[in-house]
């Protein structure tokens, strides 16, 4: 998978600009706040249909304008695909593939593929389980539309169940109808769990290998899916929900399920979230992303585009060199403030026009 061209119109700092990319390594070089991350955000937006930076899409439209547009030309090895995202301050966004408007964002998934990494991704290791679930959800959805729709259905059922818990006057009212929601929730949860488990089982060996490679064999990573229910997820979750109805009613929300699961990450048998050094955490996050690259390739037959935001400043020279070797597999777009490594990549200078 590769991106040939990107045209931005009234998109963040860009009024009207076109970028052309080459097959291998592309370096976006510029000082701070010149618009480097904006370019990666736009590319990833064209791949997954939303921004990794904000949920408020109006923010993305160039200040003072009332619409903005991303137009990206990809090549999936068989043919070219043009994706347009049109953002309008009044209406919802529209997504067009080869000029034809999509009814649902989900329809965009799987047409192109990319893996995005930035120092911000450290939160994948350091912060709440929500960040790790988001990683799994975005990674799996990219090659599995069914999974994306299952997540949507789960969210709806969960919202209904929570509403019932929160708004009912007493627990007897809850008991009358909660069964319907319990059953749907468990049925969907089991399907989501199966996809996540399959993905993590595939991801873990790649992540462990990437981590070993980046740390020059000094560190051993372990990755596993964390949930209280595991095999027979649906049945086990049902038992929990029935047993804990009173607790859920008191709290006014559902205290277990797919929306509470997590990933366990250990380096040299120590939980990296609480005890890992900053450098280890960074390498773990990067290893997970590089592993995502491999899983994505197994599922689609080709490597996704690799988007690396500001990674060089965060890694020592040895890890930088090793990372660059890894990136030879696929088209890679890296942002940075200077060219730190000698390489044969295309250099695109990013300077903000005022
Ligand atoms: N909606 C917008 N309209 C105009 N400029 C914007 C908008 N959103 C962000 N910017 C500008 O984009 C710049 C930040 O771009 P960014 O890609 O994060 O820079 P960097 O090169 O450091 O990665 C800032 O100068 C900011 O003011
Ligand atoms: Mg940046």
C-alpha cells in the first residue's frame, strides 16, 4: 500500500497545498509548528475516516473558512484509489471513494491501510486501559469491517443497559427488562472477544520480536489480552452480570465487559506501565505498532503505510538505526526537525506560509 499524492484545501495550517510521496522513505522536515503532524493527520484521516488528534472535526477546518478538504491518491498494488474527505462547518463530513459518496464511514475501512505512531502513543503503554482498547479497536477495524460494526452495536446495547440502570426507580423495574440487554451484550461481547484474542495472539510474537530487536536483545516483552472472562466469554460475562446486578444498579453503569478489558504488557517480567523506564515504555509502544504492521500485512497481503511522527528525537542512535531498517519493508513517512540519519529518502521541507 502506498500514497502517491495528498492535496489539502483549507485543512488546518494549509490553504491549498499538494504533496507527492515516493515508494520508500519520505522525510517531512521542518521546525516546530510548521504543519508536519497536520500532514500525517490528514493521511490517516483519509485511511480511517477520522482524526487521531480530535473528535471535533470543525477544529480541523482552516480558521476563518467554512469548509476543508483532504484528497489522497493511494495505490493498493492493483489500482489507484482516490479518497476525498470533505469537512463542512455546517454539515457532517462526506467521504468519497473514487468520486462516489459513502453512506457509512465503516465502508471506508479496508480500502487502504496505515499504521500511525507518535510520541503521544506512549499513553498506549502508560495510561488507561481505554488507550489500549482503542489501539486494538482501530487496528482490528482497519482490516475487519464486521468488527467495526460489532463495536457500534455493543456501544448501543451498553448505553441502553446503562440507561436502564441509571434511570430506574428501583431494582425490580430493572429486573423486568435487563435480560434482553444482558443477552445482547454477552452475545456481541463474545464475538468481539474472539476477534481481539485472535489479533493479540497474532500480534504478541511480532511485538516481542520487534522489542527484542529494537533493544538489541537486552529486553524481553510479553503481551497478553486481559479479561476476567476469557474462554466462554459470553457465558462467563452473563454470570457476572446476573451476580453483580445490585452493584451495577447502585453505580448506575455496567462494571464489566469488553469495554473494561485491557492488554497486559511486561518487560523482563515486570509490568511496564508502572515500573518501566520512559525509554522502555517508548520501545514497547513502538514494538506494538511495528507488530500491527505485520498483522495487517498477514490479513491484507501487503504492508500498510507507516506514519511516524517525531520518533527520531525520542530514540537513541542505536534504536533509530534499527527502526530505520525495519521501515525498509514499506512506504514510510517520518516527520522530524532535522535530518539525523544518512539515508536515501525523499526530503520534503515543511515551512508554514503566512
Ligand atoms: N484549524 C486550523 N487553522 C489554521 N491553522 C491551524 C489549525 N489547526 C492547527 N493549526 C496550526 O497548525 C500548526 C501546528 O501544526 P503541526 O502539524 O502540529 O506542527 P508540527 O510541524 O510541529 O508537527 C500550528 O501553527 C497551528 O496554529
Ligand atoms: Mg508535530
